[in-house]
C-alpha cells in the first residue's frame, strides 16, 4: 500500500516497526511431508534414470531449456 502511494520504505524498516509494536501475526509452520519412495539401488545399467529440466533466460535467444539425463547405476 505504501508503494502504491509513492512512499518508498525498506522492508527491513517495516519489519522492525511491526516487531517493535508487537503487530506481527502468528503464522502456521510449514510441515514437511514424507514421501514413501522405494530408494533401492539399481542392479545394472539402464535400470533407473534421473531427468531434470532447467529453464534458462538468455538475451539473444530468449528462453532455452537444458535437459539432463543420468543413469543412476553408472552415475553418468
């Protein structure tokens, strides 16, 4: 609301004032969810692969995608 009014205030200043006057509301803590995953190791090559995709923003080409594939047995 302050920025919409044209008033520029550092977020650390706002937090300090809120803490000083005990205006902070309690918030719910994040609960870690456990997942039931079978983490057995693969017994041979090409039995289990991992993949990952990263989105990289470039100046000339715009958005590019980097995909990596790894064999979990050989780690390559």
